[in-house]
C-alpha cells in the first residue's frame, strides 16, 4: 500500500485528483481511497494498493504541482526523530556566503556553494576552498553576521517545537559551522547540534577547520546512530535542500526536500515547495490548535 498526502491549490483539487486518478488507472494502479485528513482538512490523503513509487510521484506532481507532498509505504505517524540541515532549510541563508560578504569575497564563495549544493563538485574540497578564502577575517564578524543576516525559515520554530511537544528528538546537522549552528539551534529549539568548527587565532579566522568534517556521510551516520538509540520501530524524518543531504534523506523514513535542488528533490520521498515548514505539520495531520510557538 502506498500512502500519499499532499497540499495543493484548493480551487483545482478536484480536477487534479480526477486527472491523476485517470492516469494512475491507465497504469493499472487504481486509487483505493482519496479523502481529506481528519485534523488538517486541507490535506488530501490518497491510498494506492500498488504502484511504482517514482512513477506515482511523477503523475501526482504533474497533476497537483506546485504542491507539498509526502509518500510512504506504511501508516504515516509523527516521527520519533527529526534530523535537519541548517542552511537554506532551517534558516533562509547560506551562512558561509553571508560571512564571506564581510570579507569582500561573497561572489566567489557563493558560486562554489551553489556548485557544491547541486552536487557538481566534492563537498569537502569545496568547503576547504571556501573556508580558505575567509582567512584573516576578524572573528567578531561572526556575531555581527548572526545579528544582521541570519533568520529562521518561516515555520521552523513552530515545526520543531510542535514535534518536541509530541516527544520528537531533534538534531541540527550541518556542513556549516558551530559558531552559527549553536545559536540557531537554541533559537529554534533543537536538542543537539552537529557541525564543523572554524579555526581561529588571535581574534581572526585561520582559513582552516578544526576536527572532522561533517559531510553527507556524516549526516547519514548521525541519523542512523540517533535512530538506533531510540530503538526498533522508531520513525525518523530528515529535512534538507542540497546534494550533501541526499544520503540522510534516503535513510530516513520520511525524507523531505525543502525548496530543494533537483537532485535532492528527486532523492526524497516528499517535498515542501508551496508552503512554509508548517506544511510538514499538516502532512502529519497535526491540528493547527496544537501547534506550538
């Protein structure tokens, strides 16, 4: 059984459902049931006894898009674990790009960031190159950048705090830096932070990193280790937007791409591209009156 939940334009929901149902039936995958969820009446749930996941998602995307969507082969429940990327997911910025502006090298660093997030170049090498361009920047520029430029993504606090109220453990895991991620995690409500550390000496950045690099493999490893600690039957959710998030998106029970690069969107079994992060609460059928901020 495939279970799909989606949020789309109400004005054309019925027409889109008819079109999608016809396409699915032609492929031999008739819709068993389609109904609005009990607590989130804006969310449509579609049940399919069978079907190829990739093809089903493509049909629904074409019929309902732009939409927010989550697909699973089991009953969708509130996850026990949330593991999320930070930059362009929980916050609306890429921290290293914004910090680079204080060093006068934002265009150079932003271009490298874009290629890394699209999976065009190796993440670790791209990170080292970008950090190297920050050498000799005064360390207090980090606090200035945080205060002036770093803002949580709409719905981020409500999502994390609402899930926490229902017992979800949350981990912020980033290829960015603890100097940004620690205050962001406190601001939003995460339980743990995993990230990289910028080297510094005499009040200036050294252009190097200290400790192991948090890359795509590390992100997946964090998710798997945290899920194992929670025990058998624990459901996990991962959120991300770039190529280095793909392994953890694939490892999670619910891998959701947030306004993501094409490769990450394709790898995920859900996405948010229409609403803000509270769309995930609607896809989980959590009533608005139970949202926490």
